[in-house]
């Protein structure tokens, strides 16, 4: 039978399974309505009911142990012949979703083979080695019904009597012994009900016929051997005899027996002497005044028939006669030529002795009573004893007690002419156990069993592997039944072969509904994904994890996390794929909600004007908002996972600030709570940023540090406002003091001016000069008191068009004597046609005098002052005063212009304060740049006069307050 023939014209069976199930329900509930079911199966249902099989809880019982199965497959001569044909059937049905099984004549399963995926699933219905599938044990099924009817049968789905088996379909055919006509065993194919093939029954029938044809051929060969043996015996014995095959059929008989009507050639010998079940080692019985002796005939270590000797009545009366059939007749004397042609016995003995001595497996020989005759050197090496010690030692004492019954059974089989193989254990001389496989077979001399041979092979390592595999299987089965994850096993064609209970809980389908089908959980739009994953598993040959969407029985879709893994057979081919599926819908929903919440929180944090940084417990930056990245210029830098020290190395501008952060972080962990500090952050082309920093530690549940939250707020403007407020308070104090002083000075000055006016008519020319001088000084004093009043309260001033170059020339001339006294030169450079400005001439002179006077005093050893006038941008003019004095420390520059803040020993700080105030009222600015020991540059910028009024030189332009 070819595989192509088996697969040709494949059409799925269209039987309505639902209708069959309804007919089954009618039967088991006792309905008397007519059943629409095959009569042969209806009869089987009735037999099962009569035998008390429970249709709802019936399951094949486990009748045979592993040892008993091993006994069968190693001792039964027919099975050894059947096994190659069963292997051929398995190859024909491979990759078709079928499981091949073979049962003995009692319906007990002794051999099975097929895809690993089906073998795993078959365990659920006890379709396993040792299970009893007779109708009385498992109800209607192909094996049991074929055994009961001795006919081929196919059982589909709900035609099974027991409900648990109705997800399977099967077809079976009996194998009959051509010699005895008895059933030797059952060939069976099983599959999921969805995979049934129209030629399934034909396949098992064809296999059964192949086996029977092989047995008939072997029987023919055995009969020829019996006939040949009859010819040889006839020449050696004077008594009549006959040879019989295994079924008791007479193959050849002496003419005397035929003439007397004791036997008929070609017919079965009808006599209680011949037992058709087994061939005895030797049987004698008296029948019709004759003595019949029946002896088995062995060929190749197996009994293929028997030899029957018939003694005449006059000799048969003597019960203690020797074995007369062994007495040679005259014809039995061999010719000299024949004996000369045969090998010499000593030479043969040496050959056999070499085989015994040098065989790699241990060999023991025993007499029929179980006494050790000989052991080869391999046996001595394996057990640690020398050969003489083994002869003295009773071998039974070296055998593990738990295996003693196996050995007794093996001896019994061998003594009856049957080979036997079993597993046992020997105790080594050093005390440890050796796991071994023992093969027992009879020692036959002159067609009579005179002893037992045993070959022993050490399989200790294999036994360890078996125990590990057994333990692993038990652990996997426990996991499969107790895990909350859905476990699906699919075959190489991606058909479902096994699921666990959690699969039904998660997806809604029962295992019964999906067996043998493609995965129903895959939505149509995910079919391509399955093909890709399948290809990846075949290519990578390892576990693949992925998240995807799957559908439930009710049509709803869920998110799942899947782990798919191939399981390979001994040849490295993928046998099954195991899929572990976890429902993560709720986790996914929570994760998405968390991500959305994180996005909102991230948007909020990024929108904050404050600096926000998250660090781990090692000080590594984990997250930072947009403000923080802008502040430290990290927008394009990879900052995550880097410490403050590492970031400080990448940008020198913020090095000091970041290193200070390390110190303050340590303060947080030392304190174990929130720390609030102020830190200064340098900025390019701008004044430093002052930040109010809050650092909050975060801890794990066990109290170990987890990380830091750093929040920083820019309080630079707040600090500036505070400075302005302090300056305002100082100015208020100065104003009050100035107002008081001016008031007290003006009163006597007014009196003096009044008396001088009264004295004026009485003055002569000489005295008038003195009085005029006094009046000029009094006016100067009044002007000074007016300046005091400008500090005390705003005063209305009139802004006129002013030429800055002219004003500076006047001031330079005024201060020239003072500069010369201090060895200071004043140099001025001015652009041509420099536009005029709006301002108060006296106030601007006061500013220039103050600045130049400070510059002169800053150069006690002399030097040069450069005055530069130029237009710096449209609408703005700049006046720069650059000296070569001692300079001003950088940290003191921000405090210039504050009341009572002065770098001079006896200074009050009021001069610069008034300068700043005047320039501010002229809508200008004062900027100071200085370097210690190099000099200072004071730059005053002022707006130019409006173009439309530039022609009104010296005219009134606007009014201001001072």
C-alpha cells in the first residue's frame, strides 16, 4: 500500500455528528423510538449496556504494566514479525493526523506510534500502552468491536458508546493466525473526528491482510522445515512418527499411522494431546492402546511445530522404558563421506568459545534448574567478580529483590522455549546497583531444552535519563493542569491537538470543540501574523514571545501575551508547537491608561516654567522637563543615565552648578527628608539665574533609597525686586535726611542773603567785591541744597536740546586742574555731526563730573582717561569713560548705585546713586565693566532728540521730574 494511494481522493466525511449525538442520547436515556444508526454499532451499544459500561464515565482501564507489555513484545514471536508492517503503516499515515496502535488478542494496547502531538492528546482518554480497549472496558470502539465481531469496523465520533471518546474516530481490523484461525491482535488507526479519512478503514484492512499474508508465507516455510525434519527423523528412528504445524495440522506421517487411521495428512490432529495455545516441552499420553509422545520442534530458537512419536501397544505397556525414539536405526548410520565433509567438532567448539569469551555483553549460562554453569569475562567485569567467584556466588543474591519475580518469569518462558527480555538490576561487588536489560532464551541441544542463556547489557545511564524524563513529564502535566494561562498544543499542520482548562476559561471554546481544527482564536486580519510566526519558529528553532490580539468564542477580542515554542522529534523535525497564552486585556487597558496619564503628566511638567528633574538613587538623571533641558542646554544631548559629574564634564559653563548639585544631593540623603536651598546657575550673555531648589527623596517600600525629585524655580526677578525694594528704603531714608539738611541750611542762607541785600546800598566798591563773592557762594550753597531736595522728592526740570560734546568739554575744563594735580590726562574722541540729546545740562554735568572725578581718584599714580562719543545704533548715543585705575571686583559691580555703598574709604555712595537716578530720568542706562588692576569702563547710553525737533537747538523740548 503506497502513501499516495492512501491520500488519493481525500474527501472529509460528511456525517452529521449532531444527528449521531442525538441518536446516542436517545439510546442512553432509554428511548424506544427507532434509532437511525448502523445495526452493527447498535448491537455493540446493547452489548456494552449488558456488560454494565457507563456511557458517561466509561474510560479504558489500564490492565498491563510496563513489565507485562515488555514481556509481550519480547516473547511473542508473532509481534516481532508484525512490527515492521506496523512501522510501514505509521509511515504511510504520517502527517495525516492519525495515531497507529496494535492490541493483543485481549484488546490490550501493546504498541502505539504517531505524531507526538497526538500521543500527548491520547493520554486524556487513556489511549496509552497497557490500556484495555475491549467493549467491556471502553464501550463501543473500533478495537473492541472488531475484537468482538472478528470483523473490520470503523467508529465515527458519537458512534462511540462512551461520551469521553466521542471527539475521536477510529478504524480497526483483526489479524488472524492462519495456523489456528484465532485472532492474534487488532490493527487500529485513530484520529480526531474532524480528521477522518474515507480510506481510513481500507488502510487498516490492507495492513491486516499484509500481516496475515506474511504469516501464511512463514507458515508455508515452517511446514517445509517440518517436512524436512520428518525425513531426517524417519532415517534415525524405527518407530512411526508424524510432524504437526503450530495449529496441529498433520504435515507428514508414517504410512503405518495413516493406514491405521490414527492421523490424516493435511487435517488437524483431533486429540487432547495437542494444545493449540502453546507447544509443551514434552508430553506423553496413552490413547487407543498406543503411547503418544509429543515434542516441540525448534528452529531459530522458536517452536515452529511438533513431532509426534507413536509407540506400538506391546512396547507402550512399559512405562519406564528409555526414550526409544532416540535410538538410532540402521539407516541412521552416517556414511564416511558425509562425516568427512562436516567441520571437525574441536574447530567448531573453538569458534563458539571465542564468541562466548569475547562478546561485549555479559553472558550467563544456567542449567534447567537455574544453577550457574558459566559466565564470560564481560560478566565478571560488569559485576566486579571474577569468573570463579561468580561460580561460587549464587547469582540470585546479586539480583535486586524487587526484580526477582521478573527473573523467575523469564526462566519459565525460556524453559518453555520462548525468548524473553526484561529490565532488572544487579548489585555490583562494590555495593552499588547497575540497571540492566536481560535477554533470556533457551539452550537447545538435540531439539531439547537443556538450559538457559542470558545476555545482560548495562543501561544505568539510560535508566537515569528515563527517570529524568518521567519526572519532567509529571512536572509539565502538573503545570498544564494548574496554570492560569491557556496552553494550546498544535501539530505540524497547526491543528489543535490539546488544550487545558484555562483555554476554555479565557477563550470560551471547550477542547472538544477545537480538536483537529485550525486555531479558531485567530481573527481574519491576523492570519498573516500566524504564518510569519510559524516561519520564524521553524527558522529560529527557539521560544518566540509576542503580544497580539485574539478573539473569543463570543466574537469579542482580547489582548494576549503569547509564548510559542516548537518541540522536535528525535530526527530534529518539529513535532508539535506549544502556545502559552495569557490574557493581558486588563493589564493592557491599565497600561494604556497609565501611558495616557503619563503623557498628561509629562505635558503638564513640560509646560511648567520651573525646573523638574528625576534622578535615581545613584544620582543619574532619569527624566527632565523642557525647562530643565533649556536651562542646562541639554536639548540635543543624551542626558539619561548620566550623573551630575558626567554632565559637568560636557559643559564647562554649568560645571560649578552641577558639582554643587552633588553636594546638595548628599545633604538630602543624609537628612532623609526634603531640603530647600538656593543655587546660582550661570547663563551666557546674561546675568546669573538664581533658583529656589527643593529636593525630595523617594524610598522603596523596604526603606532603601529609590530616587530624587528636584524642583527649581527661577527667582532672579524676585531677588531683583527685593534689591530694588531695599534700595527704595535706603533712598527714602536718604531723602528724609536730605530734606532735613536742606531745610536747616536754607533758613540761614535766606537770612544771609537778606542781610546782604540790606547792606548793598552802604557798600563801597571794595566791599561790594566781597559781598558779590559771598552772594555767589551762597547761591552755590542753594544749588547744593536743591540737589539734596532732588533726592528727597521729585522736582520739575526742563529738558532742553543739549550737545553732549560741549557739555563734556565744559566738564573737562572744570576738572582739568584737579586732573593735572593727580597726573591724569583726559582724551576725548567724538564722531562728526553727533546729534543732540534732550536733557538738563546741569544734571548731565553733575553726572559727568562724578564719573570723571571717580576715575581720577582711582588712579593715584596717574594715568589716562579716554572719553568716546559715538552713535551705537539708530536713535541712541553712547558716552564711554575708560580709565586705567585699580578696577572694581566683579562681585561688587551689581551693588554700585546703592545708597551708602562706596568703594572709597570716606565715601557715602550717594554720588553714584544720584547719577543712576539722573540717567534713568533721561531714559538712559549706565553700564559698568571693570577688571581689577586693569581699569574700569563706564558706558552711558541715551536716546537722541526727536528728528523733527533737532532744528530747535537750545529750545525747550519737554518737561521731566527730578
